[in-house]
């Protein structure tokens, strides 16, 4: 039981990272029906940008006291802004011109963008794993025989806070409503007076910024990164988005946490070599019984 | 000066020429109808006016200003609202949210509330369905919502594409009554209809489109009486 609870905590923190990345996949798919293969690499860039900011701030290890809050806030915000801008630039340069092209064209372009970002990062930091400073003190809190690390709490809290902010934005603001309208019907959205280019750019900005936050968190959580880090994580986050129902925000969060939990439990009770097998088997099983994903809607667009 | 002046309008889809030099005018306060067979270019004409289709040549002047190069969202702000063919309501949003989006370009909350009351007064059915998702409503209800939503931007010119398509005869009467009503309140209307007889009954003037060109134009009564129009669009001699 203790082992189970321990893995529950581990799985939730892992899932928080997947969920933050999955939101970007699902938002972009929801609005332009594109699987943005470059998104996993934007997440890696988030870790790289965080590292660069920490280096600028002269942080090489654990920070304590009031400085900790400043360092964490500046790094997260910086990584979110830089990743958000990266997303906007990628959309502007690579995807916008192809918006009315056959679906395969932007898809291939996205794979190309992924390679470009990966190679830029390879050029930046080389092919070896790069150490990431611990930044936050990491006392383990004991709850019975279960220990929770401070960084795990940070991951979960940050993920939940960002998700709540996103939900409020999308469902309770005018821009959020414009995003949902654009996702549902682009022609009609334009006829309402919505500038869909701006709205789509905003979607990339937000989705990529969330990946940037995930990038910082993963650096602190794992203590290292490398230029291909986003490949596997991106694939699992994409799986999470599909599992929850692609295009659905709550679904991406649920999917992220489920995948994290599945991975943690498999590693504990079966073997970590089996974790990918189990994760993708869960995906296949869910899709057999619910092809639109756990929370995917099947309401027809036209009646 | 006419409210809307279209001159020599050409629109193409790839190599296919959909509009081959159209000219038409709509005066302030009029109802004008465009009739013609499927594929004649009626819908393309409206989509070009509202900016969804880029004209290949020609000018579109609204209130004296050339709008042919503006983006659709700027054309809405200029005062043109378009209720498109096939309704295009936002299916996963409620009636309330659809109407709110109709007022997207506006900021004065009290005026928006006033106009919401007005359209709900015109379409009581929408009040009953206020918190229902648009995609779960019947075709007729969606059509009412599409018209009501287009009115929410408080347009000076309302473009209506086939508002009676697929509706029961009673609802068709209702919709045409509403169009008269909207016009009486001061909104200019450019109307496309398959139902040419009804359209000419409600409109002051009409244009007949044939494969991308204007074949006939004139006062609605004249068009209704014209042998050529009767034979082609009004189901032969009456």
C-alpha cells in the first residue's frame, strides 16, 4: 500500500509534466487540426531556455530564501515567454501559408520543424546530456512511510495552477471565446469580426508557453536534459492528448495524469522496460471502446 | 450614393471563374434579392462582399469606401453582417454564446443586452433554447440563430444566404416576415433565395444571376412579370 501511494505521488508529478505538454498538442489540434510534431521540441527548448536564464542569473545549485522565489518566477516566466514566441514564429513561418493546403503538407512541415529545432539545440549544447541545477531545496516530507519531495509538490502545484488559469481564460474571457469559435468554424468566426490569424497565433503562444513551463519543471525534476529529450516526452504527451480526446482541454489534463500514473505503476509493479508497452496498450484499449477519447465529444459539426 | 456599390466583380476558384464581371447596387434601406440557379454565383457574390473570398478584379464600395481588400473581420466592423449558407452556427456553443459572438465587435454592454432582448423577441424559440448547444437544435432553430446572430453586430447591411433553405412552409413564412421586420427597423438587406417567388415578393429590386453574370435586373415586380424570369425561375407560366 505504501509503495502504491509512493508511486501515486511519483505518477502525478510525472503526469503533471505530460499534461502541460499535452495541452499544447490538443489546443493546436483543436484550432487548426494539425498534429504539431515540433511541440515536443519546444518543450525541450523550455529546459534549454531555463538553463540559459539560470546561467545568466548565476544560479548553479540550490537557491534559498527570498531569492528562490525570484529565481523560480523569473526563470519560469522567461522560459514561457521565449517558448511562446518560438511557437508563434514556427506558426508564422511554417504553418500559416499551408493553412488551406491538403492536411499532409503541414503535417510533414511539422516533422521538418521538429528536426530543425532538434538540430538547433544539438548545435547549441552538443549531443551529450546537460546537467541542470537543482535550484530548489528538496527536503523530503515524510507522510507515514511515503515521502514526498518538494520538487514533486512544485510540479503538481504548478501544473494545476496553470491548468486552472487556462480553463478560466478559455471559458471566461472574450479572447478565449474567440479561440473556441475559431476552433469550431473558421468562416463563421471571421464573419463575427474575429481575426483568426491573431487567434491562431495566440493559441500557439499559450500552448508553447505551457510547454516552456513544463521544460523548466522537467529540468529541475530530472536534473538534466539533452537535445532529444522532447521526442519521447512529446510522443507520450501526444498520446495523453489522444487518450483524453484530442481538442479537449480537460481531456489533455486527465490523459497526462493517467499516462504518468500508468508509467509509474508499471515501473513499480512490472518493470520499467514495459512502461511504454503498457502506456500504449492503455491507449489502444481506450480508443477501441471510445474512439474519440475519454472526454472527446462526438457532436456533429453540421446537422 | 448607394450604400453598396459593386463594379466589375470577378472571383475565381483556381481556374474556375465563379463571378465574371458583376455589377450591382444596394440603396440605403432597400431589400434587394439575388436569384439564380445553383452554381450561378449567388453565394460567391456574398462571400466576396464579406471578404471570405478575395476578388480577382473589381471594386466593392460600402458607404463610399473601397472594402474589396479588407479582411472579413474588418468588413464586419465597417457595418456588414453575413448570415452564411448552411447556417454555420457554432455547434458546441449555446445560443447565448452564439449571440455573444455575434456582438464580438461591440463593447457597449447595455446596447448588446438591448439587442439580445430584441432578437429574442423576434425569435421566441431562441429564448426557450437559450442555454442549449446550437449543434443539438433543429435546422429551423439553427437558421433563426444564424439570422439573430448576424443581427447582433447591429449591421447597416445584412447579407442573408438562403435563409429559408430546408425549412417547413410555416417557418418560411415566419422568416420572410422577420426579414421585412428587420428591414422596417432600418437595416438594409441583400438576400439570396432559391425561392424566387417569395424573394421577389419581399424585395424592392432584384438581380438574376446566370453562370457568373447578371442576366436581368430591375424592380421586383417587373422581374416577377418578365416572361424570361418566369420561365426560368418561377416555375413557368403562372
